[in-house]
């Protein structure tokens, strides 16, 4: 091997999510995961999933490492009860119990990602998180407004980043190099990561670069072009422990994507250019934690955060000399004070105050490519608008013999101030009071019955009230008289766990009121602009969603686990007497996983979805959904891995039978028969 090839190999096999060499050992593939993890999303502090009335799906670090997902949306494909729609390769919107967009809340390390410009339908923001910096994924299905505020009507997706590891043996410095290649040049990923640990200070940081090529779809669909793009990200987290039981965490994350095309806009020939360039997210936060022996103030957490979301959209219609660039730049400052109380052995509580402030910058520019002349336009939102979100909450858990009771309340006050030179300035002040109550009845130590009821809300945001421009197949105009959407979710469940067998069954019903919907409207007396029908938003819809989820895991041998899950969702727009938009079909997976022989692991799974022909009028008008609905599909994937003290290798064969398929509601088709391989080299002291 020449020196040049050797260094190219090292470049492609740069670093990954790491700690010390054995940090994944406790999360082996041959152990039962279901009902066993310690989770934080249900109560904002660590609790046993089996003791909770909520439905929480979990994906751990070992599983993430084996699956080596291309993006965060790809990672959530493996979480039970989550349906991933992908409008484009650089996007991916999670449906949790039939809802997505700004009706599903996304969190990173306890900090809200959702800001005041998130859209109603599928969006791309989840793709601005590098899965290589994530250690655990938790999905709180069917709730989260009491815990985390607005938007958690369908559920809450909580992403937890890698924590650095401390060392009790003096200063240790290590790291890892990681690289991944997907056939047909669909992915080239490299990452370098460093770990520093001592008795009081620990640090982890990494840099990732991705070159994602055009998708090679299944069957005879061929290569989907253009779909590929480039991406780089960086992240670090440092923790310092003081002598007097205090701890300070500082973290920073950045991800930037360039030239991200919207395939479903370009492929039909309507647009010559339609892309995000760039698509970017920044998050920085400081968290100070104090630990006491006081029952009422067992732990106090102070968190200050800053986020920036930058989205630049570039558009040029086919045959047109007009090039449009729209830019939305949202800066968010957040603050939270939370108190954890261990009142007695049976009663624990979490109480806090939080505040988020958005400042929205929005502008647009039209350029004539022939003459070079350009003009400034109103942005999608009023430039300089602000959004303030204040809340106070308290969550409680009380154990009484065989009973485990949970209850909580949250009050949210929100103020939107719009500086709109086109439509006039306005201020809107919605508020909401929500609560939850859950009960676990312990039949015995292995069998639990659960029930949970929670109210949730989504306050109208700046996108709702002030959007002015083209979105999907419509032209949106502002609407200032909106009030919060609300929901009441009820569910009952049954959980059981043994050393070799674990399962959960949940059925749910979610009643939704005052849903904000687009209705035909006018602008300056016209019902169409630029060839698109004019729409505005109103609180007009009442709807319901019901369904169920089943999850099972069984130890077939000492080293092999069988697993499976299935989800069914039925959504009905009561006001229109038609199905709700984009409701996922029945879907699930069945598989085997395990540590087959020493150092070797494998996963083999069948992923399936039924037909979805229950379509709303909006679905029928959506060019991403075929006439008559989306056909069902069956995909078979195999994964294998080898672990050594100093390196690990993972590989996969995807879509073994090369089936042509599309996830319902997506704007791109699924990847065809292909393979990928990844290598991680551990550099340990």
C-alpha cells in the first residue's frame, strides 16, 4: 500500500462516538433492552422505564454504534412507534402517534430545539444533529407538554449527547478515529474525536465530515439526482466537578449542510434550482448543578443556552431568469432553573421555571440573472419579530404499596411581537394550563398495569401567524387571530419483564381541538399568486387519533435476542369528515440480534409497512403521494460487527431483495440493495 493510499484510508476512517474502550460493554446486543433502561424524559430526572405509566421508546449507544445511521432521521427509523417521513435526503420528519412538524417536540440535552418558525408539516430540522455525537435517544410517545411545554401533542423526541468520562487513575487522554463508506458513493463519513479525563475534569469533542451522494433507489428506479449534499459538524462537552458537590457543564454543537436539494421539486422539472444552502444549527449551553442532603432541595440545576437556526432557501423555476434567495435566521436564548426534591422515600418531585426568547431575522432577494439587477423582498416572516415563552411547572411521583402515582401541572405564557412593514405591527399573547396524571399498578414484580392521561398544547408561532410566501403547493398569507391547539391524550397499557422475556402493549386515544389549518383565502382581492392558490390559517379543525403499539423481546439462547414491534394509527379529521393528513400505515419490524461468538455481533431484521390508501384531500393534492395512496413494502437488512480493544468494524447489507419502495408522505424513494462498512480505531491511554 502506498503512503498516499494509507493516509486516504485514515482520512476516510476518522473518529466516532467514543469514550474509553469498554464504555459500551454494559449495553450488549444479547441483553433485553425493552422496559430495562433508565430514562429521564418522563420526569426530567432518571427513572426506571418499567416504573413509569408513560410509553417511552429507547435506543442506546451500543445499538446506535451497530446501526451506524447516515443521519439522525435514519437513526429514528429504528425507534419503535416512530414513523420517519423524508421529503428530501437532507431532511427527515418524525411522526409520533400520527403527528409531526411543530406538533412533535424535539429536545437536545433537555433544551428545546423547536423554535417559533417551525412549520406545520414535515421539516428538516432533525437532520441538523450529527448522530455520532448522540449516546441515547428517548421518545416519549403521546405527551410531553407538562414536562417540556408547547408542541408536544404527538410526543417528545429527546436526544442525549455523549458525556465525557472521568478517570480515577490520573489524567487520561484518548480518542478514536472513525470512517464509513456506503456503496455507490452514497456516503463517505469521517470523524475525529478526543477524550480527556481526570478525577475532576472530563472532556469529549469531535469533528465530523460527510459527503452524501445521490440515492440509488430500489428496483429499476435508478439513481435519484440531485439528492446528495455535503455536511460538517463539530461538538464538545466539558464537565468540571467542584469539591463541594457542585458540577459545571459547558457544551457546544454546530452542524452545517451545503447545497441540499429538494428532489421532489426539481425532478418533475418545475424548478431548475430548489435547495437549502446552507442549512445550519448551533447550540451552546452552560449547566450548573448543585447536590444537597436537603429533602426539598436535593438537586438544583441552572441552565443557560443559546441556539441559532439558519436556513437559506434558493429557488429558480425552469426557464426563468429570476433567482430567489430567502433567509431565515433565528436566535434563541434560554434559561431554566429546576429543583429536584426527594421529599421522602415515596415522594419525589421536579419543579422549575423556564424562559425562551426568539429573535427572528427574515429577508428575501430577487435577482435577474440576465441583467444582474436585484431587489429586496419581504422575507417569509417579518424581520425583527420576537417570541417569548415563559413557563412554570411541577411534576410529582408518589409510591404507595403496589401503586405508583404521577401528576404534574404547567402554566405557559407566550408573547409574539411582529414588526411587519407590509401588514402592520401586532402583538399576540396566548397562554395555556396543562396537566397530567398517570398510575402504575404492580400486579407483582414482573407485571404492571398502566394508565396515563395528559393534556397538551401547541401555541401559535411566528410561522403560523405571519408566514407570507410559497409553502408546498400553496401561497400562505398572515393570520393574526389564532389561539393554541389543544389535545387530551388517554392511554392504558400492560408491561411485563423477566430476565429472558419482556413486552409492552399500549392503546391510546388523542382528542385534538382548535387545530390550525390552511383554508382558501385572498390577498389584495386575488385568490391566486404566482400560480399558487392563496391560503390562510384558522382554528377550524377538530380531530381524533387512536391506535396501539406492541413491543416484544425474548431471549432465544444465551446470545440471541428475538424482537418485534408493530404500530397502528388511525387519524380522523372530524370537522371535515375525512382522514387526517399523512397518517402512517400500520408498520413494524421483526428481527434477531445478538453477540454470536466472542467479539462478533449481528442484527437481522425485516421492516415492513402496509398500504396506506386512507387519504385526506390534502394527501390527494400532494405530489409526494401516488394516486390511490402509497403501496406497502417489505425490507430485509443484515448488520454485523466485530469488536476489539483497539478497533471495531461494522457492516451492513441493506434492502437485500432490492425492493422499490417509498415511505408514505416522502418526497424521495428508499435506498435499494447496497452495503456499507465502518471502522472505528480506539486510541486509548
